[in-house]
């Protein structure tokens, strides 16, 4: 079992709809959770991070964390074509390094 | 500079050649990380520095990989006797604080794309 698992997609969502991206992790000692967006050929850029159970909202983005289920998700409301990218889930277990999933490729259809 | 700078952006090497990849972190950043991202995969941790000290090199895939940060700023990742499986994007990231995970403030460079023929 990989430490951080994501559906690789591609996930296609109509413009204006809600995109839902999911991630599970195996280490119960995981402390903080990150969503990065990566455009093709570009570096990852941080969208959201969360470390407490529940929801965290920032503009059109909401991160949801459920430590009991070892599950973290990212919702993107009012999806825009510019949201089309690969979304990387990453987990930190309290040391300095991140463990990434393989990423979910999201396509927003105009 | 304003961000993390990596060079070269693209490198083609023949199998068996040695390569050196450079990372200029954001000025004053204490922590520096190297990650390897193969095509279609997420980044994988290679090594971590705090100032000039290499605190974790557990992700380096073999003894052909070596990283240094002698003055606590610029870092170089060296790969000796390159193999085809070394083909990947090598990402450098830096943060101001040692405990960056509490703030999420980890900044990635654009990466160096290595192709080994």
C-alpha cells in the first residue's frame, strides 16, 4: 500500500461545477496535510494546508480532513478552466519532509 | 532573487556521465530540500539540509547521488554515472523556518529536467 493514495484521473468537471479531489494516507501519525497544484512543466504551488479535523475554507477552495478515516479531500467550487492542472496531495508526519501522492489530473470543461 | 532558482532547467546526459544540478534558495531560507519527480508521479523526497547540515539523506536512491550545501545557501545535487532511470525532474524547495509544516511556507523551484539517453 502506498503511503499516500490518490485517484490519478483524469477527472473531468464542467465549468462552474464543484470538483472533488480525494486522498487517503496510511500513517496514523501524519500531522499536517497539503494540497498542491501543478501545471504541466511547472513547480508545485501550495493551495491549502490543514492539520485539524474538519473543514478549512479559502475562497473557492475547501480542504476537509478526517483523521479517523485517514482521508483528506479538496473541493473546488465554481470550477474555472484555469483550475485544470494536476493536484498533489502531500502528508507530513512531523519531520521536515513531505510524502506526496501521484496526483490527480483535473480538467475543467468549458 | 524573488524565488527558488534552479539550473540548468534542462539537461541531457549520456548514460554514464556525471551531472550537477544547482539550487539557489530564497535568500535567508534555512531549510532546503531536494525532490525527484518522475513522469506522471508525485515528487519523492531525496534529502534535506538545515543551513549547511545535511540532516536527512534517506531518500537518495543510491551512492551515485550526492548533495551538498557547503555555505548554507546554494546547494548542488550531483549524480555520478547517470542511468536511464535517473531521468526525472529534480525539484528544489526552501523554507525560512526549520519547522515549515506549521505554516505551509515551502517554496519550490521550477525544477531541472534531466534526460539520460
